[in-house]
C-alpha cells in the first residue's frame, strides 16, 4: 500500500480493495469504474444537494440517527425530496455494506450523497428537474493514519471567511463547498494540513473540513457554532465533556487566545478527535496533549455505546 499525499485529518493509506468496491447509484450496485451520474445531474451541474459522511463501527453505522436527522433537515430546508423514508435509506446503506462484505471489517467509511436529480437543461431553477433525487452511496476502506491521531496536524489561518447565513448558511451540509475548498487551497499553499477559518466578525469559526477546539487551563472551548456546520462529532465531544465533568464552552474567541492555548484539536467523522500541534507557525505541543488523549478515549467509548444500543 502506498501512502497518499498529506491530506490532514483525512490522510490514509491506499487500500487496493477499494478498486473493486460496489457503489450504490440509485439503488443499483455498480463496480467503481462504472459508477457514474449524468452530466445533467444537479449535484454535478450546480452543487445542488446534501450529503453525509458515515463510519462503520463494530458492524454498525455510528451515530446514524443524528446523521439522518441532519440529512433530512437539510433536504427539507432546500425543498429537496429525498424520495426514500429513513428506513428505506437505511436499508440501502445496509445493502451496499453487505454486498461488499464489509459488515465485519475495520476502517470502513461511507459517503452518502443526495442531489435534486437530473435537469432538462443547464439552469439553476429546480423546476427544470425531470427525475427523482439522485442517491449515491460510496463505501471505502479508509482508516486514519495512527500518526495523525498521535502527532496531529498543522493549521494555517486563511483570509477566506465563513459566510453570513443570509448568503449561504454554513449550517447546511450542501454539495456547494467552494468556500471551504478555497480555504483548503490557501492552507495547502502555506505548507500546512488544513485551514483555520474566521467568522465575519473576526472570531475563530471552524476549519475547512473539521471543527476546531482549544484547551485553556483545563477548559475546552469551541466556537459559538453560529458560522459552522452542526457537526455530529463536535456535538458528541461536547457531550462527553459534560458527562465527564470537563468544563466546555461554546463561545466567541480570538486568534490571540488560540495562539496562547495549552492544546488544540479538531473533530470529524473520519478521524474522530485529532490533535493540532501547530497553528500559524506557532508550536502548541509536540504531540497530543493530556486533554486530547482523554477525549479520544471518551469519544471511542461513546461510539461503542452508540452502536451497542
């Protein structure tokens, strides 16, 4: 297996089994090389759709109900008819996992994508859509690198801001990710792993593909949440902090407080809790600190409880 170019929290070792996985395209199981959608598809043409990233943990989808809540709420907000009930969509997720023999395998990550469907012509008005929603499920063998979990990533504060909700609400997990992509490009050009993004007022908001936390004097801080996605892992980390009696706050804070923090970390479905060791060239820790180490354990325990339930 060959290691990929550094992808921050999404770094992984290539797995040859992924070359032959079956992908679900509108319920049809298709070999990966033949898995395609129309050039008139709303997602391809306009980024018109919603999506979720899922992890298989001990044979079950971790925090599935929360992910489905976010997917269906986002679809409802943009008047996108998924066309399947939650139970039907869950059955389709199960079908693609079982068809690939992944049920009892380790390190399975799933991308679930729903677009508005096929348009009759290249135009943004949803009234030109002529098909039901397009639903694609891509399962892959992808495990975060142990070095990422232990030694962490480096961040760079970019000039690209998180947008005002009246422009494009960052709480919507849409296919339209150009704002985050331009932030990611700037961070990569600066030689770091991921972008730290500020909100329109100059306070710390989030990262381009993960949520951001700092640790100061035994307290865990994250942004107010006004300018970031309603992260599933983010909310679960807040939950385990409260259950463990760790002071945790959602609040506005500045880069000055970030640069003076004791520890920092990011959260996401793919890698869970990942330490941040350097921000804007300032070294915070050499590797994960004691709070991050503790939170990684608490988060794993919560995943175990969730799939057992």
